[in-house]
C-alpha cells in the first residue's frame, strides 16, 4: 500500500497534468510564516517557479489564473498562499 502523497506532491501532480511544465520548482515556505493566521488554520505557504508552453503569449494575470485553476480544489484549505513566477519557455 502506498503512503498518501504529501501536499507538495499533490500540487506538483496537479500542475504537471494541467500545464505540462518544463520547469516546476515548488518550495514550501510555511515555516517562515509560523504564527501567521493562514498557518494557524492549517494552510501552507508555497513559492512556485513554473515554465510552461501554455504561458506563451499570455499576460501575467492569465498565467496566474491557469496556475490557480490547476490547484483550485486545494486553495484556502491546504494552500493559504502561493507566490508564483510563471514564465514561457521563450523567456528563459
């Protein structure tokens, strides 16, 4: 029997399935926010750097929308904050 996937693993899986990124770096920064209201409610703070061809020609707000749509089910319950750097391959 497999162990349940961690929160970060689930986020990575959702983003990979939706956005097929060439780069996906997810850092859990929850420890930096100890005592913060979001941390107290169980939500984690993450920093994301993602490069996806889906971002080509998209404005920043649309890139963020694509990311948030990918992890929507986890927002405000398991994810309190998500700092996003979203790039197209041509921007590397």
